[in-house]
């Protein structure tokens, strides 16, 4: 073959490379589907969840290579049994995931990743980028998929034995002091009529059966509230950024543990903090007191979404709360410090008829040592 033949061969090769590259650039990511989701939407700190990833090539043309890249929060730790073609690069806050695939025509790949939730928070799957290449490894096309699915990680409530706080004794005092009244909307049976009973509560069917006047027996409800208030300032002179995040995280777990104990013992609990939630970055958290298991998870959701960021000084926040609390509410203040301004705010609350209990937040290592 002469030099002319070599030139012709090189030209033909260049034409072939260009044609296949152009073809792949137009059709490589057509009819490529990608999905990812967690197997549940909520969990607690330390729980393991599964992230399910599905990639499908729904056309006749194979893909020599396909790269999948995404970012996830570093608090979602992937297990050691991850696939061989998955590379995870972890930074302080985010981790980059990169996978490579070859997809034959009409082929679907499904992978399940074991993920451990290391910290409470609200984590979104966010954006995934797919890049497909041709036979010669030249990048041909890319496509982004936006995901809005979110995993909500609740704080792990501290158990009573982990709290340096007399939960049971304090609850006993509140149970004696709370005002118990009959709830006209909660009927639990019938009883004989007593002088002073309203005729509108007469059960005429039971009266006809027994021959004596019978009235509905009403359940009781507690008109009593406990508001758990968290101070996200880790020291008295903090401006905006919190340096001792671990201490505040322990305070959130303590708040979750107190709320769980109060509600499981029939009390009404609420939660407030001088910090915002992820969804409302300009508004301080306030969840009014209520009872029951659904309300407990509403409190845990607010704690999961809490941003460790101070919106206003804690003493100022307490002065604001003093003007909007119901008279029957008592407060549990969780704080890393006590100073004169905090004492003044507590005195204002107590002067308004609220009982206030102050609990200093200990870091996890300090709590374990004690």
C-alpha cells in the first residue's frame, strides 16, 4: 500500500469516527431512563436505608459506556459492600458518586445501595448527570435528571437513663397540677344522671333500656402544656455562626427524648427554638403543644429540619414567647449557658405564671461520663 492508500485509509477512519460520533451524539441518551429513590421517607439517626437505582436502555442501539454522577450529603454513608464500579469521593459536607456502565439494547440495571444515616436532617437526592460516549471513548452527550424526593432523618431521642434530668419526678408534679376537664366530644360510655348534669347529654336510648335517666360519660382532657425551648447559641457572646455543633445536636436529641417521655405519659408537648427550619429560613421554629403519637412525629420532623443557625438572641426570643404563651403552659429551657439576660427573661416568664425549668446541655462525651 502506497502513501496515497495510507491517506485514504486514514481519511476513511476519520469519516467512520465522525459518523459514529455524530450518531451517538444524537441518539445515545434517547430512551434512556433513570430513577433513584429511598425505600422509605423517614428514619432515625443511625438507621440504615436502601437507595434503589434503576437505569434502562430502551432502544436497539447499545451504549459502549455510560457515566452516572451525583452529589449527596456526606452524612449519608454508603456501605462497604457497594458495587465495584461505584466510586465515592467524600468531602466535609458532600460526597461525589461516579459509576460506569455498558448497556446493551433493551437492558435494565437495578442496584440497591445500603446507606446509613449518620446525622439528623432533611436530605434531597438532588441532581444526577448521565454522560454517554461512543465506541472510541469520546464524550458524546449528557443529560440531567432532577429529583425532589427527600429522606427525613429524625434525631435519636435520648432515653431517660441518658438524661441528666428528673423526667419522671417532674412529670409527676405536672400530672397533679394540670387542670382536668370533661371533653364533650369524647364519649366513653353512660352513667346515671346526677344533679347539675346538662339535659343535652342525656342518652335517651340507655334511659329507655334501664328505666332510669342516663347521661353520656365523657372522657377527660388535660388543659396543660409543656413547651420545650432549645437555645442554639453555644455560648453567650455568639453572633450568628455556631461553633460547637456537637453540643447543639445533643440538645436536639435531649429535646426529642423529653418530648417522647411527656407525650408517652399523657402530657401535651410543644417545641420552639431561636433557629429556623430548612423550609422556612427566616422564621423561628414554633410547634404548639399537643398530645398523641402523630404530634410526637410532628415535633421530630421540626427537629429534623432545624438549621443550627441563630436568628435572634435567646433572651430576646424568650421575651417574645412570654407575650404569646397560654397561661397553662410551663417551659423546659435547654441551653448551653446561663447569664443575667437569660435570668431576667426567666423571671418575666415566672411573673406571668409559667413554671420554668432550665436544663444545661451536655455534650455526648460529658453525658456519658456522668
